[in-house]
C-alpha cells in the first residue's frame, strides 16, 4: 500500500482534491477531522487540555470549545506548544492506526502541517498544492468571509509556498499549482490522479 500525503497552505485547494478522491472511492484520512474527534469526544484528550486551559474551555456537551481554545493559543506560542504536545502524538497515533486498517492500493492523508512537523518521511509520496498569497487572501475573503487582520495572522503563522516546497524537496513530490480557474485546477487534479493510479 502506498501512503500519499496531501499538503498546502490555507485556501490552497486541498478540499477540492480530497473531495475528488473520495468521489473516486479512494480512502482519505484528514488530520483536522481526527483532531476534531479527539477534542469532541476523547475523554483523556479533553481532560489534558482542560488541565492547562481551565474548565471553561469545555462546552456543555463535554467537548472542547475550539473557538475559545484558538483565541487562547493564537497569539501565545507557549500555550500553542503545550496544546501541540497534547494533540500531535495522539493525532499521529490515530492516523497510523487508520492507515494500518486500509486494504487498498493507496491511502491519501491530508496533513496541513506536514512540512512544519517534519512528517514527510512517513509517506511514500507527497502532493503539494500551491497557491499565491493573493489567491489565498481572495478566497479567504470571498468564500470564508474572513477579515484582513485574521487572514494576515493566519498566513504569518504558516510557511510560505516556497518554504514548504524547499522543506519537502528531498521527498517524492507532485506540485499542483492552483492560481487559475476552477476548471483548470480540476483538469490538473484529474491528470495527476490518472498518473498516480496508473503507476
């Protein structure tokens, strides 16, 4: 089985690719979804987070209030690191368990922080989705209705496309540029998929 990672900055087009793969019957594991499951329903994870951030971080339903949590870690690097020390080993363990249960030729894993967390060596192949900063800003404003300050804060915390490509250059990569129309990007997705499944 081949393990294929999908990575890229915010609003680069990762969801468009993963939705296409799912429509083809491929298995896609999303690390954001794993994180959400852990903070919604995993008692040990919830208790560890509330020990550091206080019981007010819990929602009435028992899960973590992710918006409140984000506001507490967004501009506090020490708190951010503490949260990552709780979440990342658990996310990685769930990811490896899920990969191990797949019975298909390929498994695709969406990992936004692949380069940041030096996880490239876990995969046989990496798809990097690249979009210019102007494109990212435009999509975040028009599609996600984010304001400029929040957009700039998020982008400042992420690697640039060039930094991401540089850090991952030692691995087997395909780079999908997504700076044109949706139709053009769709064609690139379909072409890449044919190449990958025909190998």
